[in-house]
């Protein structure tokens, strides 16, 4: 093999290595750019998820407040109904007790009258 052939082969190899280095550098830049893009997208996604979680918490708080208000109103309404029913039952019971007391009173008066007649 002559020196010129070897020099040509070395030149060819150097050109090929140079081309590979150029491609490698390009690929390295693309990978670096990809990493930066992925990192930026990840940060953006985290921020977006954070905002959505915050909005969801706000919605849940509003819904929770609305449900509590609704339950309180139902309890108040039900409490008022129960209170009214209890008052009616108490009034009815009081009226029944008064009637029974009148009957007993009339019986006592009648017995006293009979005793008075029996003594005279």
C-alpha cells in the first residue's frame, strides 16, 4: 500500500469522523433542546394542575357551604314543624286534662251534695 493511498484513506476516515462528530453534535443539541422543552412542559403542567386543584377546592368549598346552608334550612324548617306539632300535642293534652279535672270536680261536688242530703 503506498503512502498516497494511506493518506487518502486517512483523509476519508477523518472526513467520515468529522461528519459523525457533526451529526453527534447536532443530536446532542437536539437532546438538550428536548430536555429543556420537556422540563418547560413539566413546569407548565404542574402549574396548570395546581390551578385546577385550587379551582376544584374553591368549587368544593362553595358546594360544601351551599349544602350546609341547605341542611341548616331543612333542620330549621323541620324543627319548626316538630315544635308546632309538640305545642299542639301539649295543648291537646292540657285540654284533655282540663276536661278530666272538670269531670272529677263535678263528681266531687255531686258526692258532697249527696253526703249533705244524707246527713240532713
